[in-house]
C-alpha cells in the first residue's frame, strides 16, 4: 500500500500561470510514505466514558492511549481523511456516523492540513485492510503515525442520538484497564473551546503561496491576505486560482499585514473553538473590522463568518450539536435557491430578529457588542433545517460571509461559485478605485 513514487506535500501554487518554484508544505499523509510495514490494530479492549455517566465498550486502534475532548459527530459517508485533517475539529473527539470507516484507505495529497486534528476518533467498524490502488495506509496507520487514539465497536447510532437530544458532551476513552484514571480525568475536564484553539492551528508567519500569479492573459492577479484561523488546504487551492495569496497568521494585526504585504483584499478562514475567545480569534476579528472600515473587499468562511457577526454587534452562541457533514441545505434568501453544502461548526451567529436558534442546553453565548464595521448588514443565507444564520452581506460594502464551505472536500460543489463571486467583487473594486503597482515584501514589482 506504500511507495516512494507517490506525490508528496501540499503545493497550492502549482499550475498557476506566472508562478515558478512555489513553496511546498507537508500533507498529513506524507509520514505513511515512509512506512514499509503496516501493522494491524491490537484489538485491545477500550472504554468510552461520557460526562453524563454513559459508557460504551469497544476495541482500540490508532495510538492506544487515553483521549479526551468534546464528543461530536459528522454524517459524511466518505471524505474521512479530509475530516480527520480539518483543523476545525481541534479539541474534539470525532464520531463517524457512517458504520464503515477507512474502506478506501489514506491517499497522498488530499489531506486538508499537515496533521490529524481530532483528539480521538470513534466508529462502528474500522476497515483494517483498505482496498484502493492509491492507498498508502489504513486509518489505523494514519492515526498511529500522528499519535491519535481511536475506538471501534461502539454503538454509534445510540451515541449520535444521545448527542442530538442532549447536546455535545465532554468525554474520555482509552484502555479498559485505565478506567479509574479516565474517570478522574473526566471529572477535572474543562471544555476545549475555553482554550485558544485558533492559536493552536494557525501558522506562525506569513508566506506568499504563488508569487507572480497571473490570469490566462498574463495579467497580475490581485493580492489577497488570507487569515489562517485553521484554514483547509483546499480553500487555499481555490484562492490561489483567483488571487496572489499571502497566507497569514490569525494573530497578525491588520496594520502589519497592510504595511508588509499591501494586499488588495482580505479573507478569513474556517477554524475551531469559540469565536468570542479573547485570543487569536479576537485579533482576526479586529482585522476584519478594520478592512471593512477601509472599504477593502472581505470574505469570511465559517469561523470567519462568525467573527464578522461579532464585529457587526451580533452574539455568537453554541449550537446543541452543530452542523457537521456534507449534506446541509442552505437557502439563499435573495435568489430562493437551495444549496447542498459541506459544513463543520459548533457555534452560530444569532439571528438579528429571532435571536439564538437551536442553542446548546448550557446556553453558552457571547455578550452583546457594538457594531465596529461602520456598516449595516443583512442576512443572506439561512439553514433550511433549523433556520440558523448561514451568511451575511454587508450593505454598501464589498464584503460578505458564509457559514458553510464552498471548497467542499468532502462534499458537494453547489456553493463553489461563491469564490467567483468574491473574485468579481475584488475585480470591480479595483476597477473603480486606485490599485497599487509597486509592492513591498516579496522582492518583485
């Protein structure tokens, strides 16, 4: 299942006109290319404990140690590698509702980051021997390589129904003989979204992904600063097809971004945790607000949408069990069209008229704030199932946000034209206003 001729790494600038020698980054599947012998799970007895006292037995795979986090579930039938490497799952124990996990193995070059982000994985049945010509290992190999525990043989249907009815819950699982230790850990656990999860997944410095990028006619592409709040690789790929992209840390202040990179537009990515956390998420929110006040084109996805909602003076709140899967229906209130979308979020922006919809039993939410955007807004998209807010348009500003994932991976491509919408907004903005010719910080004009 392995071989040294398989493609390696993540190179979002590859194939973009005008770009030569683009930088490369690690794909989470790369470590499996170094493994010559693949091991089978030991099948050691495992125990999953929930904070409400519920327990489930199973057998361990991956890294056979204790895992702890917030128990959530995702409903996708495939795309497990992309889900496992989605930074938005940081701090969480991920349950797969589809009963089989790993039947087509792990493939090089399709991960959404450089590592596995859930703290643990729960499934009904693990496929220990995947069957696909491009597979370089099993999910067991993948989790073991990244030090992430897994447990199988759990009644995931009952588990999911419990989370849907009572809300996401803290949990711990590990070897059965460590039950006393796990109970002690569970009694002392705090919610992972109390931590600065954005800081744990954001990059440390800014880098240009596709220097010299042009369109098919040889015209330079506009420069975009992409705030990394936990960005998925395929978002960066989509952006690199339309912009010259500077991949920036979420903690990089707006004034520094402008002085060092002189972007034409700003983008805020998806990411984990509480959008109201007083850490890197707050810095990213302040950058978004500053860009809007400066009349710069702005787009936000998922956490970026929630940060814009906070900047608009709306509260954010924890959902009962979140939206995680590849079949979430979203209504565009302007056109009436329904898009089937890929989503992964546990918080939402309150509706300005109806308030908090489908909230978590704890009532966890941010405090009401002031509108720092110097702009009004309108709700453009809502979830067809629970009517929660899924997108905002700013009135009179070249800016909008969406709660769902137009880059999919995994999921449908109904919403992918939204990247083109943003590209058109940027092009129109630059046509109507001044455009910087000379740029600093990258060694070329």
